[in-house]
């Protein structure tokens, strides 16, 4: 049994006392009402849930099970207790070979790693005109192909461009299969995006990025998200989205949640990696291609917490964007909250917002060292 003491964030508010972790679950919550401003004890928050992760520690999800294990361990050290392994655009042969390898890690969590809940298929069903940094391996979605991929690995989220011919007819079928369809990497109009939401699309992939912008006479996908979405991803690295635009989204979308969109360079020092046309450069928290385009992020979820609080959110509100809201989006009733009987995914955060403890299903994971400049 593990006993953790501090200011515990529950659905009923802050409580000061202890959490007891046993057999991978929260066995007891021994605490009373408290104002965390009245003491110097650390915060105990639900473990972070990241629904958009491509890599970390130099490893790329697209390289298979061993790489995904390395990725999951790196992000666990930054407080991520559960994640979705996220693909990029690739041909059918590549995805058909990759997905069974990723499924191995989904079935059995490696020691010291975040729990891989399933797959976010960000590519290949996106628009060739809104690739961002994705490889140019797009194609229109076909239900038979998606069903085949579902048989190979647990597909939880699928990014889809609603302006690609034929995609509008698939959204309802995919939603009925339990897949969260997200709109992204698209230049769809406001009306096309709104129609997709009405057909069953559940959210938006990295809001503002690689999608048609909001203009006052052409509201675009961004306008549809701000006006109608209940859920949406946002990358809070302060590079992908201006803080002012972040504030707009936080006010407009009730259960906006944050993701890292972490590239393989997350957790590595600044510098250039690779060569040729796909060489990337990491500098000051950004990952860019040679032409300056953003190529994912180097964000980790503990830094996301600090960025959100720095933007003016309370610790409780920031925590909800990193834990409860993504859990609710996937329908995970046993994660994203601290309550008796739930999975013992917990992070301990000191009052300076430095991560000082991580427990994944009750297993202690050593937190990564963080530069004082990032706290």
C-alpha cells in the first residue's frame, strides 16, 4: 500500500489529507475539506491523459512496439499516465504491419510506462492540401479498410478531413463503431464542418492548426469548433497557438482538453536531428522542418500544466484540461479523477508546479528532472 499526503483534487473540490493506493486502485481517500492556499503541501492530481502522442526520447510511434514502449516511458516521467499512440499518414502496407505491433503495447503496459489506451489514427484520411508536417500519403477513407485496422489494434480516435469526397457518409458509421471522429487537416468550410458534427463527429484535431481559419465572412473549421464543439484538442505549448487564441478557445469550448502532439524529439536537447528533406530542428520548445513549418511539438504534459496556469487558469481548471476532460471524451469512467475505486493514476505537483511524483496504476515512476527555467 502507498500513502500519499497533500492537497487532493476531487470532483467535490480540494481536500487536504491522504490517498491510499493498493492493487492498482485508490483504496481510500482520508481527507477533509481544505483550502490549498492555506498550506504548503503539494497538489495530488489525476494522472495526465494525452490523446495525441507521436513520439518522445528520440523514438517514433511509427517504428513499432519497442519505440512505443520507449515513448510511453518518457511521457510517464512527465506525468502522463495514459496516452493514445498516434500515427501519421502512411500507405496501407505500412499501417497493416504497424498496428499489430502497437496493439501488443496496448494489451500489456510495460513497467515504468504510461498505459497505452489505443490508437489515434491521425493519418491518412486527411486533405493533401492541409498536411501540415504530415507525410504526403493521404487517401480517402473506406469503411472496409478502417474495419480491418480495428481488427488489428484498438482504434479510439480517427482524424478525418470532412471536405474529402465520400467522408461525410462515413462519419456516422465510424461513430457507431465507437470511434471518436475528429475533424482536422482540412480546409473544409464552416458548413461542411457543422454538417460533420451533426453526423457524429466528436471533436477537432489540434484546434487552429492545419485547418481553415476563422474569418468574419468565412468562419471555417475554427469557427465551427468555437461555435458548436463540446470537445476539442489544443496544443498549449505557446508556439502552435497564440495565448490570445487559446483564451478564446478556453471560453468557447466547454470541455476543451490539451494534448502534446509530441514529436520524437520531445525530451531531447535542442539541436538538429536527421538530414535531407525530413531533417528537423528543436529549439526553445519548438520542432520545425527546414522550411520553418512546425513538425509536432516538444511539449510534455507537466509543462502544459505550467503553461495553462501561467495563462491564468487555476490549478484545478488546468488539471481538468489534462485529465478529466480527455477521460470524458473517451468515456473512461475509471480515469481522470481521484476517487475511491478508480485506477490509481496520480501525479504529485509541488507548489512551484514542479512534478515530484508519478504513479501509474499504483506503480511509482521516477519523474523527469526539469530545468528551473521551465518551472
